[in-house]
C-alpha cells in the first residue's frame, strides 16, 4: 500500500467507533473508547480524518482540536501493516490543513521518547521540540516520557 492509493475521509460522530477501533490496534496499552473519541472530535473545535485504502478499509486516523490560535494533534496512528508507506505524513498534513482552516497559527503534539519512527516523521513535517513530559505514556514495563513538539502554521 502506498500513500498514492489512500483516500482521506473526514471522520465525524458516525465514524467514532472506527477511530476508536484503530486507536485500540495502534495503541493497545492505552486506547480510548468510542465515547471518548466522539467527545473529542465534535465540531467546531474538534475534527478527525480516517485514511482508507482502495477498498475503503481503514488504515489510520488523526484526531485534532483547536483552541483559539493553538491546535493539538490528540492522536494519530497507522495500522502496523500499513506503516512506512507515507500514510502518517498524509494524516499529519490533514491535521495541519484542518487546524489552519479553523484559524490556528501553531500545532502541537506529544510523541513518546521511545518512538523514533514517529519522531522522524514529525521532524520531517516541520515540528520542533518545545518540551518534555516525564512518565507521560504507559508501557507494559513502566512509563516513558513524551516529547512536546510544535509546528508553526503562520509562516513564522
């Protein structure tokens, strides 16, 4: 599967279950349930997108929200079998575009310190480190820190 064969579909309340199921596969140590997802993607401040393959099967998702001029990617994930094909980059850009459409001038996210593939994607997408949150993510053998990243959306 390549990113060229992927279609991004806006996800609303009807797709909250699909997003929650994707989250459970992508983040089995700390997944969100359908009700939590539905609460977070409610417009006008929240939004989400699902990446679909050429058979309309879901491959990944992104959830984001905007508060004033700041936006945050709440969660982003790609199914393990679809990773390293450019889908994550498409989802990041969907969050960038959606955040800009809602007036945000900066986009933030957290990434686990032990996730170099995601860190590399975010840095290649224009994000830079602005902080660190010790013990933020659960792991089977303990906790790991989150790096707080920012991307300017206003050209600054």
